């Protein structure tokens, strides 16, 4: 409830109705910050705050939908869409996108003047990681950043690449502190931004951070831009965030409320990575691959290309397609009996065929439920290429059938008639 109240209050900060919320200050001349970068006087419509709000709105909308409050879910998703539409507009049209430089500016004063147009990394990484930037914008931003990183041979991304203009913050000496030094707290959104575009770049910087850790334990508040030496004894917990990005965005291990999801973005060198992952009293054995990954827990093993998720209860195992929170396939089993699934084809829409193979401990007449189909449509059920029956999806787009499970893998297909 407190979080929802805070979100509702933030949404009231849009005085001009463009979907972008405004800070409590109208101009940087008032000399007050409005976000994590506390010596920079971001005012008016703040791109970093709005990017974070956009992410919060999308997440909250999803959760309201899960709780069955479709009205609230629609309110938040509509607000997010409106915010995004304004955010990505050109700076000349009231947005943050600087089409000439190819990056997002930091803020717009109430008078419409644009500030922080110096390639501020948290602003641009959040715009990418949280889904505001399109693919062309992402490419321009990240390519520019990487060229600048290589030119300076930095081991981690700085808070900004270029100096703030006079009067935009309390320290106009560049690079000094939050005007150009290196803070590791933004490493996860940086890794997330690169993971879906060029994971090898993200992995390179993860390795650079690990090298630095072996040197000094990352036992500093920040790193100086010119020397890359550690500075400040008030150590920030955010120094771990680049490694968080390794697990969340490169390995793609993302625990969810009802499942463990895998969405890896691996380099060739990381193909075949194996992890043991504890979650809610269960222990998952994960094998991550560039072509296919697998997860095993309590006798249930599922493998699939692309992102997927699993959940295993004593008498029911579940597989989820992509990043969806809605289960795609469930199989009833004898308590903790072995079940192995290998997904070959599973569209992320209601159209198309579903194909997989399965094997495990002998189980006669195991109930199978496939969801996410076209409501009322007919499907041919095939086992090892032989038609077994025709089934019809119910009004929820679900079919249920029974099929024996045995030690020898069977190829199963559910094809639209």
C-alpha cells in the first residue's frame, strides 16, 4: 500500500498532461537535485526519474493484472504508454531524444530548456534497460558509449561521458565525483542494456570489474576517472550491481513469484555454464547454452531454446513459454516421479503448433494440459508422428489430454487442424 500511494503521488506530478512527471524544482538555478545524482540540479521533467517511473508503472500494471484488478492494471499501463510516447520524442518536440547526438538528455526545465545533454549513463541505460528506447536509439547510444569507453580504456562506465554545462550542478570540474567519475551502482542496468544487443561487451566489463575486485575488493565509494584508482571510504553496496547483471542478464536467472525463469544472453565462452540455484526450499540445477538451456528440480528437467521457466510441485510439473507468467504446459505425475521435457517448437502467440518430447518414470494416463491456444479451435494430437486424437480448446484456450510417460522419449505434437 505505501508503494502504491507513492506511485499515485508521483503520477499527480504531471501538471501539463504530457505523461511526464515533474520534479519539485522548476529550474537548475534553484540548486537542488531530484534523484540519485545528488550534486546535479536536475529539475522540471527529469528523464531518469521518468524512466524509473515508467518501469514501476509497467511492473505495477502486471501485478494488478495478476491480482485480478483489470481496471487498475489498465490505469497503470495507460499511464506508462503516455509517458513513453512523450519521453522518446525529440528534444525539439518536448521529449528527451537528441537526434543530432544520438542519446537522451537528462532534463527539461519548466521553461522548456534542455539540460544534462552530456551523455549521462544512468539516464540512457535506464531508457534502454526499462524498454523506452527503440532498437535504433539503443544502437546509437551503445555504439557511441563503447567508442568512448575504448578511447579512454575505462574498466567500468562513468556517470557521464562529457562535462555538465556551467550551472547544471555544484561541481563543474570535469571529471570529478558525479560529474564524470566511475560509480559501480549502475552496472546492472548497463549490463542489461548491452545483454540484448551485444552480450560480449557486457561480459567484457563484468570481467574488468572482477579483475578490479581481485585487486582491491571494490572497497571504495567510487573510482576516479583519470587514474581509475579507488576513492572514498563510504563503500557503496551498489558496487555489486555489475555482477548482479551477470546473473540476471547474462546467465538470465530470474526468479519470479510462481516460477524460475531463464533468459540467458551468453557469449560462446559461456556456452554450457552450469549453476546450482536455491529458491524457495528447492535446489535447481541449471545448464545454460547459446542454443538451448535446461533446468532440473525435484526430478523434473526441462530444456528449451530461448527464454522459458519451470515450476515443480510434488504431483505437478509446469513449463512456461518465454517470459510469460501464464503456464503453457503442465503434466500430472506420481509424487516426485522423474519427468523430462525437451521443447522443440512453441510459439509465443496462440497460433501455430506445439512440439516437444517427453520421458521419465513410468506413468500411465498422465494428465497433460496445454494453455495459450486459440479458444474453440481444434487440434490434432500426434505421438511419434501418429495421430492419436483430435482435441478442442475450451473458452480459455486450454486443452487437456492423457498420455502415458515411459523411459523412452516420445515425440508429441499438438497441431492446429
